[in-house]
């Protein structure tokens, strides 16, 4: 491909998206560039503070539990108070709790603050996704969600490398740097992002969307359930794979080399793959990505070298690249405009619960049955999710115009009539 073709493809990838989206994207990137705590928390607790691995696992679980607790509450806040206030509260709270975590020393206090860090940091996700749906045209949403996912992974890749160097110097510095960068995100939101929550019509105000409405939405809750199954599979990259490789005699460095392929491929391929899938049938994409994820992990049962492990990572990473923006876009399509925060909160909950259950599930299966059974179950779960998507999504609802698009459409019609 020529340089001119690459430039044209890059222009087409970023063109047509509103300025507000890019400020939100910038906030996401800055946030992930400063995400040091999640990377070195276990090392901080075991090496620097001298706690046991079991205690470090408990703290990690409490951090995840905080995310579960906040997912639905943050979705309600995004709909009732607005996207912007929810983001500001979540990001300033996260900054405060992360900074505090660097100073507390008592084990009970550390565990409690870690819970609040998880709760505050996860609270911004429903608001970000709802705001993105508000400000981006329907035909551009998959591309927008993909660009946001790319920013998350690019930021995480950089922060993961930086975390090691920062930890060598000072763990406290890592906590304070993350707190400072999270505050920068809040400043960006405050200075550059207006509220995007659509004003409800009289009919919508009379029939307010509550959490009960979300739970009674059978089709959407089925999608949430399928998302949970897919999330269980993807979580094995960080919970089941390192344990299985360790039991097979591979070193932590070997696992690091294999899993690094995931981040490299996402950064390299997320944008070009999105250009390929952007206007394709989401049902087929979700069916294919679910099955590909399941069998990508299933192939791990036959891996006997770091190179083969890396090849299996390539397979399920491709599934992740396709699944992430397509799934988020589907949630928007199934959500009423004035209930996007709650619907996104329920979707976020499926991943938060999966992050809690996956470590327990993988540990139980590996200890009782062996790693081969875990990879076989991944293949079965991925296949089941694929069949589920095929059955549920035979008829998708149409997409409503993004905020402000109604006026543009009406204006164009008037010009055409003249």
C-alpha cells in the first residue's frame, strides 16, 4: 500500500466525527496513559508492603467488586444528572481515592480504599459510552467506539511499560501520577465537553426508563447475558492463561511475551479492521467473533511453546478487535435515547461480574480437571454465545438519529423542496 493510500485511509478513519468526540477520546487516552495502579498493585502489596499473595488477591477482588457496585448506579446518574456531572464526579473521586491508596498502610484500610477506587473508576464507563452515542451519528458509531477502544489499549500499553520504571523509583509516585492524570481528564471534561443528554419528549418523560424497565427488556437482557459469556472467555487471557502456562513450566517472562501480542495487535489492527467491518451485519460479526474467541482459547490446549501460545493469542485478539466496538454499538441500538446510561450501566455490569467470576472459575477448573478442560469449556461457551447471537438478532431495530441530526435532516429536506 502506498503512502498516499495510507494517508487517505487515515483521513477517512478520523473524518466526520464531531469535535466533542475527540475531546472525549483525549480524556480516555490520558486516563489510560496514567493507569499505573492496576498494573503494579499486586507487586506493590507483596514486594513493597510485604503482604501475602492471598491478601493481594483479596484486594484485587474488592477492586472488582467496587466496579460491580457502581455499574448500575453510574448508569442511573448518567441519565438523571447528566453525562458530564457523572464523569466529573467519577474522575475527581477516582483521583482522590487513588492518591489516598498510596498513603494508607493498614491492611483493612488498603482493602477498603481499593474497593472505592474500583467503584469510582468504573463509574465513568456508562457515561462515556452514553455521551459517545449522543454526539456521534449512528453510521459513525462503530468507528467511534473502535477509536475509543484503540485509545484504551494504546494508553494501557504505554502505561504498562512505564509502570515498571516508575515502580523501580517509587510506588507512591505511581499513585500520585495516576491521580494527577485522572484530574487532567476531569479538567478536559469540565472545560471542553458540554452536556450531551438528549432532552426527553413529553411521552418519554411520562414513561421514564427505570432499572426495572431495563431488566424487563428481554432481548436486551439476553444480549447482556451473551456479553457475560463472551467476557468470561476473554478474561481467561489474564487469569487462566498465566496459571496454565505456569503449571506447564513456562516463566512469567514467557507469559509476558505471549500476552504482549494482544496489545500490539490491537494497536496495529483495530483501526484497519474497523474500516473493514464498519458497515457489515453486526449479527454476523458477533457470531463470528464469539466463536473465534472460544476456539482461539480452545486451541491453547494444543500449545507447547511460547510461539504457539502467541499464535493462539493472535486468534482471540482478532475476535476481541471485532467484538468490542460491535457489541457496544449494538447496546446503543437496543437502548432508548433517554435510557442510554442505564442500559450502558447494565452492559458494563456484565463485564464487571465476569471479571469477578472468571478467576474463581478458571482456578477451580484447572485445579480439579486440568487446563485442557478450561480451554475446552472456552470453546463450548464461545460456540453457545455465537448460536445465541444468531437466534436473538434476526431482526434488529433501526437506529435513531444522533443528537442534533433531526434538525440537519429537516433542513436538508427544506433545501431539497426549495
